[in-house]
C-alpha cells in the first residue's frame, strides 16, 4: 500500500529533494494527523524517526489558530518526527510561524506571493519592429548543434551516508547504492548495480521521470515526491531488475523482462 496516494489521509507526506519531508495538511484533524505520522514512523523507523518535517497549511481554506497549530506541532514531535518549519503561504502563516517560534521555508515564497494576489512584474511593452535596410540583410550563420547531455554518471559506489544529486538531468549509477545512501535526480535514475538505499527521481516535480534498477532492495523510492518504502513493496520484486514510474498519481513498480 502506498501512503503517498491514499487520498483518505488527513495529511499527504511527500519526500523532498534534500531529505526534508513536506506534510501538506488537507484535513485539520489533529489526533488523526498525529496517528498517521506515528504509523509511518513505526512502519519505517529508519526513514522517519526524528525526520525533519515542514508543515504546510496551504491545502486548507483557513490558516489554523496558534493553539491548534501548536497542538499539532507538539503531537508530531511525540509521534517521532521533528517539525522544523512552516511552508510559506499567506501573511497569516507568517504571523503563525512567529507565534510558534518556527521559521518559514522560503522555497515556496515567490509562488505563494503570486497566489495571494501580488501582481507580477508587467511585461515590457513590445518595441516597434524595424525592417532592416536591404543592404543590411545578412544571412545569419547556422548555429552548431549542441551535443546532447549524457546526464550525471557516477562510476564509483555510493556508500552509506553519501548523497549524489543530478541537477536538472538524469543520473546513472554504474555500480551500487549502499544502505543509508541516497541518489537524487531531477530527471530519471538508472542504477546498474544493487539499490539498497534511497532513490528519488523527478525531484523538482517531473512526473515523467522513472527509476531503473538491476537489483532492487531499496529502502525508499520516490518520483515527484510520491514514495514507497521497503515495507510497501511486494517481496517477489526484491532482488529483481525493476522499473518505477508514476501513473495517475500512483507509484508503480514492475519487474523488467
């Protein structure tokens, strides 16, 4: 079962690019949210115990009051995770963060400011087109075709505690990804050895990204934030060559034939 796509849950947990989880609150039911998080920690303690979590109230019609938010933050700590910030949303969110003594995650600042009604910068008025004189018409040279990017290639094993990130490209690992290691790509991830750690593809939200692995023992796999942990994965896929992709916001894993 994939918790990332269970739309009956009060809070949707997604794994972020730098290992910080974003908990987007969809139903402000504090006991239920705490119990959901406690269940996640119990099912995968190596991944979620004392994990940093950003609390995002952007999915609610109204920002909660300070007492309700404080009860949620304290309950999440008791459940086993560490709320470290609020996701920037509205001016009410900013005041709430001050009341709670938590910082705002600036990553979402620009998009939320536009959503709150701030007018974007006006586009410059188009300049009148000037027709060149006949004597000035010169054929532009044909630009040389740029070589396609091969993506980032990791030739050595990724060991426990290490992280490899392919910015705006695919990542190819020629050997293994050890337990406790993490490989991240904005594009797809290709692993030609065993995957025992974590693999995150589409880290900036690319839902077309995929993960390919020759020997599958992953602690966690995620595409565009939708994830599965080892306990969610059928045992008959472990040790197999697999591909992972996203379809209708559901994470799919199948053996490669």
